[in-house]
């Protein structure tokens, strides 16, 4: 059987950094994110008795993909070989959550190609085993991941926000996010981060309830800088920023336009603004290549 799914990348407002169970990819703390309309993965999965070997699109981590396929084959109780064709419309492994969209799309396509019928909760739990943040790309819109599964806090049309990604680096990371998770406890500031996150989540959820953009922005910048402080004080330290990253952060902090920044494990800067201010932001950063995102639907068949 054959199925094709598309899934969005997501940007975390409260970030996931550190796993209390590496095998199950269970996070130390809850996280909250927004699905991105302009960054997505399209994946076709086909199982057949006619295939003699498993194949995966060139340029993707075939070992990790087939490991995930094996989990799903075990559930379906089949040994049929698989052909996986996957494509990202944005830079891969550059800190724009390509593993999130990739494993969300892979999970949904493979589950349906195998004839399994699972709930959204079950899909998020399976996607999480491939890549932790992939569970947040399954539900729609604004999503919370708390423990084993993720769920939608608000649909994509709840708040007219923009995530404008300013592209300053497209090459793969020297140190993967997965490797970074493994050494997070070596940072002397990690424990303090975990202690502060519950109150930060409460502030963010209040901002969502009130659609208070200033409070949203203050929280996401605070959490971004906090996570990168932990990264940069791990052993070995992780420095994902480059000089252009810092330059853009400083420009945003001047508040010449009503916007705030956040950055995942990479150099590219996500500038958050409300929809009414999109042109002000894009005009201010027009010398850079940008990807403009609205809140998006989660993973789905096409």
C-alpha cells in the first residue's frame, strides 16, 4: 500500500532541550510551539511484497528512517519492504526543525500505508520516537507537548501571527540536536532552567489567552536566550549562532519594528510579529533571504 503525507516544521516558544529518557525521547520539560506554513516535508511511503530491499531518498538519514519504519512494521506485524521518497522545501539540519516535519510526515504516511488507524494522540506518541519535536508537528496550529504526547492548544486561525525566518546559514550542523540533548546535564545552569520553566509556561499560556503579543514576545526571547545559555555552557559547549545571527538579534532588540526573536538549534533567526506588522518586518530585513510563515495545519494525508 502507498500513502503521501505533508507535515510542517514548528518553532518552539518554550523549548525542548534535554531528555530524561533518551530511548523514548521523553523531555525534561513541556514545550509549546507553532506549526509553520512555509516550511514543510512531503513524504511518500510505499510497502510491497515486490520490493527486495528498503530504500530512502538520497540525502536523508536512511538508517534513522528505517529504524522508525521498523517500529511501525512491528505494530502492523508485516515484513514488507518499503520505499520512502521524502522532500523538504527548506534547508535540512540547519535549525529549522527538519527532523520534526520529516518524522511527522513519515509517521502519518507510513501508518496509513500500513493500513493502521490510529488516533492523533497515538500518532504524536509514535512520531516522538523518531524525533522528539516531531510530535508537535502532528496536531494543528499551536501545540503543547507534555510528557508522552502532544495536543493542540489552539487551531491555526486562532491568532494571526507570523514567524519570519531570516536565513543566515543553510549548511548542516556540526553537532546534531540529538547529540546536544545527551550532554545537557553538564551545564551548571540546566537545573535552574528547569525550575523556571513552569512559571514561564504559565505566562505564555496567559499571553495566548489574552492575545497579548508583548508578553508572548518577552517570554519567547527569554526562553530562547535561556536555552542557548545552557547549550553554550555544556561540555562540550554548543555555539549554533554566527555573526549574522547576533547582528539580527541586536536589531530586533532595538524594537525598530514590533517584533521579537527566537532561535532553535541553528543560526537562523525566527522573528515573531503579528500579521498586521509583516510588511514592516520584511522591509526592515529585506537584505536577507526570508521564509514567511503563518500558523499551519498539522501533519495530514494528501
